[in-house]
């Protein structure tokens, strides 16, 4: 989004909280400033409290920096910082505020946190609070942008229909697709969790190795929790898969294409929790753009896109034998493989390229600026 806005004449400042203090200008000409994330305690709950009690926490710093820019539009992407949106909206120049939401946060909390504790009732209460907090803050915003229909419908329960829009998280990676030597039979790209199929995939590779001794798989992304990484490494060692599975930490976005170009099949193995029935993963469009047939879960958006565009096979994500069977079918059936590959490439070029959403983003910005100008002239 930032690159699209910059190349179409907008002056763009990107403010974020990360692992260090840094600022500069990207090669695309986008000004950025990163504030180092402060941690006050290793206990996540105590840290949550202390962070908010601190008079100079990152949220206050972020607000001061954002306010100093005197921008016409503020586009916020994160649940944790939407609390400053109302304060920014109240600045004297009355800027436009957009909340861009990609995930069903309250559902995430119930699934990802509630699923790992014996105190689910506490987590469910907290999830309800977060849902109410998010929707109440959203009422102060000029526009809510979502990336799929479920979230749009959810926000429209609380807001006028014209205040909620969809801008799909399509891709531009097809511009970097090349015919390369294939190093990996399978790739999974993105955040790595047990709920996102990490263990089921390893078990499927164990099955596949019976027929494909030199099977090669890469997990590309951050493994969320040291405990999960230990579990994955234990299974890899147990099944003698050290030469078959590579764990690669996340890389800069423009470097991802190198690994896609070296891979044959993309995996989207999400376990059937409520969150995964809602989200629309960007990796789906990335796999298609790079000509990777897909093996994915048989529910939700990813199931519908894979079947409707005929770009792969969907399976019961809880059954490693089904995952293995689908992979084997794609690897051995050249006609099916090439059909899925070509269908994915064509689908992105015709329907799912970011350029189509770039036009919608620009039109949205122009309309908001026009309405603001008319309102200011009227007052």
C-alpha cells in the first residue's frame, strides 16, 4: 500500500514499532521510523500492565510522532495502536483516519490463547472485551478496510455500510516469477504455528519419504514459540528427516520470490479452528502467482479459491496421510500439476493482481480527501 501511494504522488511516512530504533528512507522513497519495542517484564501479563502505566511508552511516542507530521490521512494497521486514532482525529486539522484490519482479533484470542489454557472462561471474557474495544474505537474512524467478507460483515453490524470496505490482499509477485531449478518439492511460507499445520506437515513428509527418499521441504518464516521449534526438531530427528526438511527464518519480502521460484508445491495446511474459517491468507495468491500448485485445508476461503480456480487439492488438514496423498498425486501426475500451475498464473494475471486493488486504494483515498475538503469548506 505504501509503495502504491508513493508512486502515485503521495508523500508517505511509515511509523512502526519493532526490534530497534531506526529511521530513514526506503529505496522507493518512503520515509520510515521504527521505535524499539520496550519490554518491562518477561511475564507477559505484568508487562501488559507496566507498559500502560509507563508515562513514556511507545504508544505515546507513536502518537507524538504521528501528530507532528500533520498528515491528511492516517492509515492504522494494528489493533494495539487503534487507541491513538481518536486522539489523532481530534487534532486541529481534523485528519482522515483509516483502520485497516486483517485478522479477527477476538476470535484469534479464543483460538490461539484459549486453546492452550485451562482458564478458557477468562480468555473468552477478555476476547469479548477486545471485540467491544475494537468496535467502539472503530466508530471514531472515517473508514474501516478489511481483506475479506467475514470481517466486513462483522464491522457492518456496528457501522454504516459506507464506512466499511474490502481491499483484498492480492499480490504483485507474479512480476518476479522465473523458470528456475527446483530445489524444494514443498514450501510453506508465513508464520509457523502448530495450528498452521507445522506438526501435521512434518508427519506427512515422514509418510512421503517412503516413496520419495530425497523429498525436500522448506518452512520459511518465524516459528512462534521456542517450545514448538523444539517439538519440530524432535520429530525431524525422530523420523530421520534432517536432510528432507529445512527450517528457514523469515527473510525480507523481496527475497521470498527466490524460494518460491525454487519450489514445486505450496502448502496451506491450516487446522480447523474458527480463525482459519474466516481469514484469507495472502500466501494463497502468492503461490498462485508463482505457479505453485497448492495443497490446502478443505474449508474456508482457501478451500473455495483452490477449488473454484482449479489450482490444487484440498485435504483434511488433521490427516497427514491425506496431505501426503495430495502431494504425491501432484508430483506424479504431470498433467494435473501443469493444469494447476497454469490456472494459478492465469487467475492472478486476470483477477488477483495487486494492480486491481491499487486502483481501489487510490480511489478510496481520493474520495476521502474530496469529502474532507467539502466538509471543511462547508464549515
